[in-house]
């Protein structure tokens, strides 16, 4: 049987994937695609501007098609179909017969008929090629506008921001943004948020003319106003690509969509249409989940025809259009009927204009069922609301609780999972229901998210359902009596804290000893760095001795961070950010000599990038000779203690913050912990050193210091908590000693202090009791242990360059130590260099 | 066909890659063979030798020899230092669920010398 697919987009690809999984004998599968790339992830197209390349977006490489016996013809659009004789012809001249034809031609951007639309500087937003064009044009211009304030338009506007266009204009014809998904209040809140981050929103605007000679210079609107701009991206909706169908006489709708029945058959029973080109029940589905469902139905049809059967097992019956998306700077979701109102409906609304939060749920008048709603600014409850709505679950007595801030409905959420029926769709991209996930845990023994992904494909599309998948997995494991134990990995049946105590108790000194005594098997990339960190925290021995070198994380093994292309970065310690002119000169000279890119880091020191592994020892020899030492930028260890200039110069300074920062940095340098940790000292409450965002931060007062702990920058920033006030320097150090030892002993691997505190029962009050009031009676021991670690400090790089066996490990080729890796490539950038892009 | 002079001493199909003592215990090193880069691992705990391509197929980085080795359900593997994708040292299959794999080569250790069989790699 010969199946030909027209279109190699997301749905066309999914169709192939699902069809070959059926392993039908004598199946010949041929795909014609118009674009030059094999199908890629259009949903995440905008990631292209965040550094993702074509490879990252590709759904499967060309080799995948070959391996699965699929003949893929790219750059070869189909031109005609002669359905009466089941033939088609392509641009490159193939004339081909088919038994079944599947049209997955998607849609094109809808281009409004505006005077001047063909000028240079007008772009669409649909394909990788569009993005290439936008990217190169945006480099040359300053201003940009987007026509269309819907889902795609806002995404395009964000892309313009990312490309460095300041304050792009968004032109919407309707009176509000995202008119199809949001109600008026919701749109207003969204407009505010978007305005704050730099978009110019214009609603109620109808473009009359695009002005400019050859290149766009502006736009004029029907209300007589105008706007100047250098480029325009059109995102005013989609138009299904039914032109082939029209030409060969298949039934199509007014928008060009190809009319299909419940089995995705067009008016010719041998031709199917799926994805955005299909028109089902007068509706075009512009989302990926319904497209995948259509692919599934068609695969079932082909199996049926292959088996010469009349029994149909699957049909398409329409699809929920609920969506959740991450817009520029905020989250937006709409589900069920977002606009429901009237006598039979109760609308519950929560609105916080200053935080940009708007939530509306529409409930039946009797308060029993959820009809739909809108969420803006906080969409954490989306999954559970969607499920409640779709499965017509009975609402709790106070439905308003459903949209109160997440922490108050924690219990409800757990209960929500339990109440879901087995066929509740959890992952709509891959249509995986609750039963499938539970069964993966119960019958296939999945115990990690990765297992579940492999087994069921849930969470491999947009990823939005992952939190719920995880909750379901943990819940099911608990139901199964599986104690969800926090163990390190398959080689150790202990948590990090248990291992820490055991290693200390048994006085173990190497990774192999620990594995032999406490673990099983031969280790892996999870337990090796975790144990190495414990050993370092306990004994503070040079990490590359005693055969511990290969159990270090790769960065620790080479005492430098590996970077794109395989070169390393060099970060000498610059305590408190203070440096002499002489030392600055040395850094400059070293960078010049070894051709390194130099940059001032966010941690008040200098990073030198682009060092070949074999140059590292010589670079460090020169730095050490000039009085530098390792900055441990590669280790889970103390990074920097930032300082502000403080009382030595600053007119507001209350204490000498620089001297104290240096003292602190030199005390804890090289100390390894479950994760990296950072500190800062500010000379007064103006807080120029940002101490309250650090793992421990110190702010000068009239009388001494205030000590803050457990702050974090990173992806989930968190302010530090005040631990003690007006303490003197010695007390401050004593408290930090205790705090750090407590953290090192009890935190999980790769847990920063903020997360550690978040999980601690009793929170900051408990921590204060332990550290300040010594409620565990450990204070003295911890202070002694810390002193021992401080005394054992050595500069790792000094040891490394002075020990020949260690030094000889720093080469690329074991059999040609003097040669550098010839594949390392750099590009020029602003008088320096940068790593060449990923290939 | 004319080939470049070998940088290795040739012994039938096996070439001498390096001395066993040069290879780090429970870890890897990289061997240059003409234009090719081959990662050699000495899994000391299991007394096993492995040879694979040095390039990680994920982002085409010459890095596998610097990766951490270990096991998954007793299958020996290496984790790329860049994004921790893992590959079976025995079969070259990607173990972290991606559609890519690496080449592996026969390897043996005799009298303190390590030999690899690189018949599949033409010297250009
Ligand atoms: C160089 C630097 C950026 C810069 O050019 O300024 C930098 C560069 C890196 N950061 Fe950072 N971070 C740098 C300051 C910061 C800061 C700001 C600060 O320290 O004041 C933060 C937020 C503050 C915080 O950590 O709470 C920061 C939060 C992170 C995180 C997120 C941590 C978290 O808790 O979520 C990571 C990822 C990680 O560690 O797992 C990270 C990881 C990295 C890594 C190690 C990623 C990697 O593996 O390649 C980068 C290494 C560069 C290199 O090769 O040297 N970097 N990074 C800064 C070095 C400061 C220094 O002198 O040591
Ligand atoms: C920027 C952007 C963001 C999006 N975000 C989301 C989102 O968050 N969530 C969501 O669910 N959906 C999103 N979508 C929509 C989603 O991408 C589409 O629903 C999906 O790609 C449709 O798949 P398809 O295969 O039907 O069409 P397409 O992916 O468009 O593929 C059709 C392919 O057929 C080719 N073709 C057309 N005619 C011919 C011919 N005659 N011969 C050969 N080949 C032909 C086309 O060139 C194209 O490659 C987004 C879309 C865009 C553009
Ligand atoms: S924190 Fe205080 S001392 Fe430091 S620079 Fe700012 S004002 Fe000056
Ligand atoms: S380059 Fe090896 S895992 Fe990404």
C-alpha cells in the first residue's frame, strides 16, 4: 500500500511517527515537503531568537526518515493532484501514484489586503525562513510594529523586543487584545503588563496604508492617525492552505480549509486532510493538540483499510481549544467557555491590578460545575481547573477557593488529582490520560519523569503538563505503597544527609571507598559529584588526589568551567572585588598572551574565556606567580563576597564593608557545599552590594552588622531573611560558621540555601534557634569543624601546577600532548573573540 | 591507494594507541588518529577497556573523553560533560532517550599497551 503525505510540518510528522509505529507490512510511505528543513517545532519557533538553532527545533533529523524507510522529499511542493486517476505531480517533476493521500499542508499567515503591503520590510511569522529574514532586517533598523494583537502577534512582538527593537508597536483591529480568548477586563490587565515591559499597544486600529518608497517607513490608519516604523510583522490570523484541494475539486470552505468528516476523509474517500488545513464542522483548529488527534484518527483509518475492514475504532469529534501560554513577561490561559455569562451563570472574578493578576471562572448558577474561565498573571491552577471543567467534576462548596493564590489551595490540588476520572486527558499534545500515567507507574515500574516520558510520551510536547504528571506519579507511587524515598541514585540507597553522616562515621576518604562500603555497582554521573562534594566538605583535601579526580564533576576535574566548543574559563579570586592596578595589568597580559576573551562578571571579578585545556596550567602558573589564586568558579563552593565601597570612601558608609568582605571571602574560600554559595557586605542600608539576594549577606548598622541568610538570585529569586541584628564581627563569623555547617550537613545535593530553608519545617525561626540559640547543641562542634576546614585550605591550582601527575592530565590528546584540539573554533566579536556557534 | 604515514605502529588491524599507564583510572583520555579523535576509557573498577568516538553527537563537541563514566543497570556508560547525555560504552546507544548514538571501536590491552581497531576509520 502506498501512502503519500503532502506537507512535512508538525502534524505531517506526527502522522508518520504514529503510522510507522503500527509496523504495517508492505507499507510504502512517501512525504513531500515544501520547506527546506525536515519538520520542526513551530510551537517553539520563537525560541529561535533565544539562541535555539534549527537543530534544536527539528522534530527528527533526515536520518530518522531514512531509518524508518520513509522517503522524504524536501523543497519539493506538490503542484497538482489528479484524484480521478490517483496521481500527483511535484515541482521537481515527480509524477506519482498513491493509494491513500494525506494532506497536511497546514496554513499560511493571513495577509490582509492593505495598500503598500508588498514593500520591503513587511514580514510574516510562520517559518524558520521568515525568522531568518526578520533577524537580518531587524539588525539594520530601530523601530518595528506587529499587525495583530492575538496569540501569535504578541509572540512576534516579544521576538522583536528580543531582537533589540525598542518599544515595538502592536496594532489590533478589535477593541482589545486576544479577543478570541480573553474578556475585556482580562485584556486590560494584560495590556497594562505588556505596556510596562515596553510594548506600545494600539487597539481599535485599522491599517489603511503602509507608507514608504521601497522600504517601509510608516503606517496610516483609517481613523486618520499614523505611526512611523521601519519594519512590520504581519500576524493577523491564519489561512488554511487548501489551494491544491480547490484545484482538484475537493470540497473546501470559504476560508480555504479542506472539508473533512469525522474520520478526516475529504470529499474524495482516498484523500485525507489533517492539521491546520482541515475544516471540521466549519472550524479550523490552529493548535497542535487537535492536529495530533487528527493524525491519530487517520492512522487508524489506514490500518483499517490495510486490514480491509469496515470497522472503525476511532473518530474525531472536535477538540477543546483551551490554551495556556507564556506570553511576554506573563502567563495567560483560557479554558472551556471563557465568556459564559447571564442568568444561569455565576462569574467569580479575582483582580489585582498592581500585580497584573486577573482570574475569572464561570460557574453554573447552582455552583456545582465549572464552565470555563480566564487566568492572567498566575496560571498555576490551570491544569486542575481545565480537568475540573472538562470532566464536569462537582465543585467544592466555595468555588472561589479555586482561584485564590496557590498556597491556600494546596490540599485541594492533591484532592483534585484523586478526583479525576481515569480518562481525564493530562497531556493534550500527546493525548495521554490519567489511566495511562498511573499504569506506567503501576505496570511498567516508571519511577521518574524521564521513565514516564519514554513510556507514555506525556510531557514531550509543550511540557505544560509536567507538574501534574509528576504529582500523579508521586501520588500513584505512594498508593502502591512505594515509599518515595529521597535516595541519591541506583547506586546508593541513602539520602545525601544520611551519606554525609555515614562517610564521616566510617572515616572514608575516596569515592571508591564510599562506593565499596555504602553503595553497589559502579557509580554514575549523579552519585560521583555528590559524594565528591561530601568528601570535600568533610575533609577539604585537594579534589584531584587519591584517584578522586575522575569522580569529580567535569568542571572540578579540570578546575575550570567547560564552555561552548570545549575551551575553559579562568576566574582568579578577587576578594571583595578589590584589586590593585598591578594585578589588573597581569590579568590583561595573561589574556593577551593566551588570546582570551575578558569580561567583568556579575560577581565583581574578571572572567577569562576561551582557554585551551592544555594552556590552563601555564595560565595559572603566571597568575599564581602574580599573587592570584583559584576563584572556584567551577566548584560547588564559595563564589564571591561582593562588597560596596563602604565607610572608607562613601559618605553614607557606616562600617568598612570592603575589609569585612575580604575577611569573609578569605575565610570561606574553597569551602565545598551541596551547591555553590555567595555572599555580600554592604556599608549601609542603601544596600549597594545586594546582600539580601545572597546565601548570606551582611549589612552595616550604626552598632555593627545585620546578618541575612538564604537569599537567592537565579531563576526563582528570593530575598534573604534577617537572622541576627547589630552583632559584632566575631559573632557574625561565628553565626556564619554554624549556619554553613548546618547547611552542608543537611541539604540535599544541588540545593541552594534558599530552597533548603523553604523545605525546612519551622522555617527561619527554627533556623534562628539552631544557629543563634544553639538549640541542637551543635554550635561548638560546628565552629571547630569549620576552623579545621579553614586551616586545611590550599589553592587547588597551586597544588595542580606543582604536582606533575596532576599537571599532565591537562592535555587534549594523550598521544600528542603538545597539540591543541583542532576542532575548537572562534569568531571575532567587538575586538575580542567568541566561541563559534554550536554546529 | 596511497595513505599518509601512520603515526602509530601498525600491527595487522590493531594500532597502538597509547600506554595503559597513561590512561586515567575510571576515566577517559583522547587519542589522535590522523584527523580522527577517539576516546579511550579504562573502567578500572570493572577492569574493562572501551573506545568510542570523542565527539558528542548532541552538539558535536569533542568532549566525551572528559566525561564521567559509570553504569546504568550494570550497562557501562559515559556522560557528556556538556549536557549530561549518556551513551552506552558497550553499544554506543544513547541511554538518555535521544535519537543519536556514538561509534564504538574494538580495544584491547596487552603488556601495558593499549590497541584499538580502527578499520572502519579511513585515514585521509
Ligand atoms: C560569569 C558569570 C556571568 C557574568 O558574565 O557576569 C556567571 C556565569 C555562569 N553562571 Fe552564574 N554567573 C555569574 C553570576 C551569577 C549571579 C550574580 C551574582 O553572583 O551576583 C547569579 C544570581 C545569584 C545567585 O546565584 O543567587 C548567577 C546565577 C547562576 C545560576 C542559578 C543559580 C540558582 O540558584 O538558580 C547558575 C546555574 C547553577 O549554578 O546551577 C549559574 C551558572 C553559571 C555558569 C557556571 C554556567 C556554566 O556551567 O557554564 C556560568 C559559568 C561561566 C564561566 O565559565 O565562568 N549562575 N550567576 C558571573 C560570575 C560571577 C563570578 O564572578 O563568580
Ligand atoms: C509562532 C507560532 C507559535 C505557535 N504557538 C502555538 C502554541 O503555543 N500552541 C499550539 O498548540 N499551537 C501553536 N502554533 C500553531 C501550530 O504551530 C500549528 O497548529 C501546527 O504547526 C500545525 O501543524 P500542521 O502540520 O497542520 O501545519 P504546518 O506545521 O504549517 O505544516 C505544513 C507544512 O506543509 C507544507 N506544505 C504546504 N503546502 C504544500 C505542498 N503543496 N506541498 C508540499 N508541502 C506543502 C508547508 O510548507 C509546511 O511545512 C503556533 C504557530 C506559530 C507560527
Ligand atoms: S551601601 Fe552605603 S556605604 Fe555602600 S556605597 Fe552605598 S551608600 Fe555607600
Ligand atoms: S554536547 Fe554532549 S550532551 Fe550536549
